[in-house]
C-alpha cells in the first residue's frame, strides 16, 4: 500500500462510522473485548475477584529459584486480612522448563493429592497449572513465572484461622516447593 492510500484509510473509517449516526451524535465505543466473561469469573476463587486496600494489607514476598526451592517455608497473615503476595523467580530458566507459581490451598487439602489432581485434570502453562477442576480447593494463586519474572496476586485471606499449605503446582515441584501459610 502506498503512503497516500494509508492516509485516506482513517478518513474513510471515520466517514463510515459517522454516516450511521444521527447528526450531532458520536458513535459509541465498541465494548471492551478483554473484560472477563461471567464464565471466567466463576472459575476464579472468590477471594481473588475483589481486592480492596483497607490500609492494613499484608505485603508478602516469596522467591523461587532454578533448584526448585522457595526462600521461605512460612508466611503469616491475619484472618480476613487483605494480602498482596509477590513471587519472584530469581533463576534464569524459562517458564516452560522451570516455571514457578504459588498456590494456597484450603486447610485439610494435601499437597501431593492436589499435585496429582492438577496433572489428571489437564494442568498446563495456559491455565498456570491450576485447572478449573481444582480451583475450588484454592484460596489464591499466582501465574506461572520463568527466570527473572515476577507475579503478584492480591486476595483476602479466609476469616478462619489455621494453617493453609502453599506450593508450586508446576509438575514435580510441589514435593520440594511448599510451605505453610499461617492465618492468625
């Protein structure tokens, strides 16, 4: 396409858009396509759907490395507290080979059963190794990150005090990469 043709395309589009509108009115903007659908909202754990910074947010950080280790085995927050958890992958390997996430389970769930169920239910990079079939067992989770990447999740801790296990659900990692999130 020549430059002169490119310059006329915006004018043509504007003419077409305005030609269907009554005089003096502007065309309405198209609906955003990146907004989550109602179906998408149903698979996100409820505490992750709405985050309100009430001024008492627990700012927590966790690191994962290329040796399949978290730098902490224990995290703490208050019951019902808003949490901002940041995971930093301090290694160099890409997500496809050594991806990490943080998945916080409800009390009573077993990390080994959860890890096996992730595999049985189609866990993949596309669903952050937290497939729809297991999301009801999860308080919150971060996306999978590769070396040098960081991900943050904001959520409300449940109101029930107790010990909530956390793990990396990337295949084979949960046996080593796990800990306890204590809710006081």
